[in-house]
């Protein structure tokens, strides 16, 4: 960090300057600065919803673009997501009070036999940042966990993550069970990780696939 950046006093910036600074600070994964800036904007009378969308979500949108284009890598994105989480921690209770518009509810989890969760955690944060309520079931989820959570959370979207060739087919097991139970069309299903082949095994329906990453 340059001396010039060290000298920035967030409280002295105008609203516009502070918002742009927050985009930079998210990009650099500066959690303490994000927390300070969120509190400053709230203190200036910004609604929690405006702080979320104009400062945090917009900042993460820029991070997402550079991640997609290979300019940022996983460790940097995790730092940015962690900084975003710091801001979200302050805003979450306030948003609940002020009734900011929620886009929908999602249940997400890594499938049975699989402990990879970095991608899932990123998706969770991105979805929360985009205005969805997300129930994260963690790793190693059997079909029963997904089905129970969908009902309990009154969810609209099911998200599944699987990184191993041995666990990918389990996504199909979950979907097939939903078909058998006659509830498949009640939900949008999003799958990610090494999803491509796993889901191509003869399933039809509303599915959103993330881009598949290969290699190691
Ligand atoms: C980190 C890692 C681990 C860590 C996991 C730590 C953690 N907390 O997640 C540890 C060390 C624990 C691990 C363990 C193992 N791993 Co591993 N691991 C990886 C590695 C290097 C990176 C995965 C990762 O986090 N990528 C970064 C994230 C951001 O990417 P992502 O997960 O793909 O997520 C993105 C998208 O897929 C998508 N996405 C993900 N989930 C979802 C969900 C939804 C709903 C949506 C919309 C999108 C979405 O969004 C994300 C952002 O773009 C991969 C190699 C690779 N390049 O993928 C191997 C890899 C997945 N592992 C592999 C293996 C073999 C194993 C082990 C079996 C090794 C062993 N012998 O013990 C164990 C498995 C344990 C188990 N039962 O799960 C193999 C799998 C091979 C295969 N064909 O099955 C890989 C491919 C490495 C390799 N080339 O051999 N692993």
C-alpha cells in the first residue's frame, strides 16, 4: 500500500468518493476499512439497502468480473468475500428490520461424500450479496438434508456443489428423488463445481449450471 493510500481518512471523503474507495477496499480485501466505511455511511443517513447495493454489491460485481477474466485468483476473491462479510454482518440485522426487498430463498450445500466448500461459500456470498436469503447446509449432504431444508426454509432455489467425479452423480440422485416425490418443478436448481457431466445424465428441467473448471 502506498503512503498516499495510508493517509486516506475515510470519514473525510464525500459520499461518492467513499463509495468508490469501498469498491477499491473490497477489491483489496480490507475488512476493517469496509466495516468502518459501512458505519460512516449509515451514520450519514444512508439506508442499509443502499449501502448494500451501491457500495458492497457493486464492489463485489467488479471483483466477480476480474475473477471471471483471470485477473483475480481464488485467495484474493476469498479475501474480498471476507471483507464483504464484515460489511454484511453489520447490515444483515438492519436489513431485516427495514424490510429490504428479498429476491428469493436458496438452500445450498455440497453433496454427500464431498468436503470441497470454497466454491460453494463463494456462491453463497455472491447470492446473499445479490439479495437472496441463503441457508448453507455445509458439506457432505445426503438427499434427506436437502429435501428437509427446502421445506423448512420455504425455498425457491436449490443449489448443489460437487467437485469429485465420484460425488457428481449424487446431484442426479437428489434431482431424481425430487422427481419421484413430485416436487422437482417447485424449485429452480443450480449446480456447480464439476457439474457438467454429472447433470448431463439425462435430466430435463429448470437447471442453471455454472462454468465447469478442470485440472488441479
Ligand atoms: C482445494 C481442494 C481441496 C481441498 C478442499 C478444501 C475446501 N475447504 O474446499 C482439500 C485439500 C480438502 C481437498 C481434498 C480432496 N480433493 Co480436492 N481439490 C481442491 C482443488 C485444488 C481446488 C478446488 C477449489 O476450491 N477451487 C476453487 C473454487 C472457487 O472453484 P470451484 O469449487 O470450482 O467453484 C466455482 C464453480 O465451480 C462454481 N460453483 C461451485 N459450487 C457451486 C454451486 C452452485 C450452486 C453454483 C451455481 C456454482 C458453484 O462457483 C465457484 C466460483 O466460480 C481442486 C482442483 C481444482 N482446480 O478444482 C482439487 C480436486 C477437486 N480435488 C480432488 C481430489 C481427488 C481430492 C481428494 C479425493 C484427495 C484425496 N485423495 O484425499 C480429497 C477429497 C475429499 C472429499 N471427500 O471431498 C480432485 C478431483 C478429481 C476428480 N476427478 O474427482 C481435484 C480436481 C484435484 C485433481 N486434479 O486431482 N481438495
